[in-house]
C-alpha cells in the first residue's frame, strides 16, 4: 500500500472519514467532560454500551440478522435487556449530583 | 470549561458518547474503493479537528484557570507525558484485529467496543483470511465459491494474493505441507496455481 493513494482518494470518501472522526471525537469529549461530574468509572462504563448501539445499527439499518433463527433473535433480545439493565444499575450506582 | 451540573445532563452526554463511538464502522460502509488504512488517516484528522474545535468552545466557556489555554499553560511536563502515553495505549489496544479485511468484509457488528480504535497493526492477507474463516461459516462459504467446494480451500477462486502474502505464516507449521496438504494436492496442482498449498 502506498500513502500517495491518500491524495488520490475520492473527496466523498475523505469526507466520510472526517465525519466518522468528528462523531467519535465528540463522543469522547462528551464522555470525559461528563466524567467531571460522575467520575470516570460511571461515564466510561456506560460508554461501553457502544456495542449495543452498533448492534442496533446492524439490526435496523444494515439488516445483518435478516433470516436469523429464533434462537439468535432470543439471544439478541437478551443482549439488549442485559445492556439496558447494566446501564440502569451503573447509573443508579452514581452517588454524586 | 463546560461541566454538566446535573446528573441527568451528564447521563445524556454519556449516552451520546456510547452512540458516537464506533462511528467508523458505519461511515466506512459508505466508502468505495478506498483502503481502510487511508480512511483511518481521515478519521484521525477528524478527531483532531473536533478536539481543537471543542477545546475552544466547550473548553473555553469561562475566562478562569479552567479555560483551555490557561489550563494548557498551567500543565507541567508529567501531565503531557501521561496524556500522550494514555493516548498511545488507548489507540493501540488489540481490538483492531477485527478491522475489515481487504477482501471487502465490512463488519458493522460487534467489535464496536473498541470505539474508534482501529490501529496501525497491519494484518497480512493470509492472517486476515484465517480470522475471517474462523469467525463465520457463511463468510467462509462466500469466500470459497461454489457449494460443492465448501469444505475445501480453493485459492484460485478467492481473492488473489501474491505468493509471499499467501505463505508468510507457513513457517509456523512444522511441516509446510501441513496436515491438510494432502487434501489440497488432490484438488489443486501447486505447480499450476501458486496460491495452493
């Protein structure tokens, strides 16, 4: 691979990369700023539910589970349930504010 | 700098971060004919730009010691070192291994816990394929072409790779033919197709 390809890359693809970085950076700054009030343990732990959001993208937008069997769907539902419970419990564990 | 004053607002910001992390997987899906490694340069640039922008907006709401530039001036060398080291460790965590391979798999799924961290580790084609095959049976099927051949590796049907890329991992095996060598030989003549074992 040659880094020169970077400058020949399509503008639209560059924009997508920049956009992805901007979104991620916003999230990270928000997380760390919120940590000033809640503490890093709470903010980072809840931030770790990002895979749940990714699963939502996969299911709702990219249709990656189309045609999945009942067992897979049950497991998915359980995953969402446990993620939400985890967020709830960690939020409840917060004692400040 | 801006600091949330209620837990509700803080929680909202934290949930926003959970939504934002993993944005590379979704944005990369829109990318055509552009390598992931190069995409990631754009991604890093985006992170830098938004960090600077937020430093001078959110980080600069008051003109006291906590405002961005005052805070930078007040920091001593150990602060910088810890910050740089933290960034280096964070960005080189090993979940980058799940990054999309060059043969075009795009996972939007479940490696999102490594929010953003698709690091510099280069995986060679052979290793990528190994991972891909191990991870999912349907991907393996796609890789291997026709249903008649599902159980066997048909190198000339999958994406082309140079000899060295295809074989760099072989020295790990005691016998370069490997236990599966005899099976391959019955299907692919190695002298005709360099890709086969």
